């Protein structure tokens, strides 16, 4: 369990370093960061599937294989959306949200590629005899597709070619991703955490993801209520201004026109 906690904490630290001290170079040269991430994933997968084990690198392997770093980067992206647009923190993070999302997806591919070969050969039997695992796998596949769509449409070259309303609708599906990610954790870790011989590591992971998800939902609902209230106030102020400053010119009646004639 200690190893998982340390790996998760290390992932949070790396995500914050990329989001803050390295924010400017990341924004200017995002493909350098993507390239490093792709190289790290490739090297790890090559060592893993060739059977080489390097004990000293296990901590870094865990943050990739278990998706900790990808989840930490994705959390930064999502929590940025709960902040007030006028806040200093929001203004600092907003310019790199798209890049953070893409980097998160690249690193998440390691998790997908590591676990997918375990399930694909026995896909038929899983759906026939293991409904919970089948649901978990289905959710994972939906997550991967949605993650890919969001990341690809975050690439600047493609983003500017998509109509704004279409792009905005696609990006709003990230809210669905939060729910699917939590559901994936529930299905993947629920039995290990709360079965007959519950694993403490699984319980901690399950609880951590649940707390983060609940806090995010609360903050996002709060932001939505605040935005709606601010929008209504602007509309009411605009209506009051119109009533106070615009006077209607009365239309002369027929009788008055006759009298003037």
C-alpha cells in the first residue's frame, strides 16, 4: 500500500511541476513534452514485454502502468474548469489545459496497452461468465475512445478547423469522462477492496478516487450555480438600463394628425 501512496503522490508532484514551473516551455513547445512521454511509454512497454525487470525503476513504472500520472494530469485539467475565470490560478492554468489533456492521454495509453492484452484473448468467456469484469472492460473501452476524441480535438491544428459549437459540445463530454472513470474504478477495484479479504491498497485507491470525484462534482455544481447567477444578474442589469434610458416615441393618433392638418 505504501508503494501505491508514494507513486500516487509522485504523480501529483510531476503533474504540478508540468502545470506550474514548466508551464511556459510546455505551452511554447508542447510536442517536445509529447515526444518525451511517447518515448517513456515506448521504452517501458518494450522492457515490459521483453521480460526485463529493473527494480530501481519500479516506482516510475507504477505511475505509468496504474495510470496515476495520467489521472493526476487529467485532474488538473478538470479542476481548472471549476475555478472562477477571474482567479489568478485559472488564468495561469487555462492556456495549457488542452496540452495537459493531450499529455494525459499519451501517458494513459501505457495503462491501456499493458492491460488490454490480458483481457482480449478471453473476451468471449469474460462476457459470458464475468459480468462485472465485462462491464469494467466496456467502460474502459468507452473511456479510451472518449479520451482519444477529446485529446485529438484539443490539438490546435484540428481545433481551429472545427466549428466552435461542435468543439464545445465535444469538450463538454469530459464531464461524462469523470463519471466513467469513477465507474471504472468501482468495477475494477470494488471486489478487491470490499470482498471477503479486502485489500487495504485497493480500499485506499478506491477511497481516494471517490473523494476526488465527489469534491470535483461539488465544485463544478457550485461553479455552474455561480455562473448562472452572474448571467442572470447581467441580464437584469441590462434590462434595467434599457428601461431607464430608452423612451418610446408615441405614435400620433389619427385625431391629432387631423387637428395638425
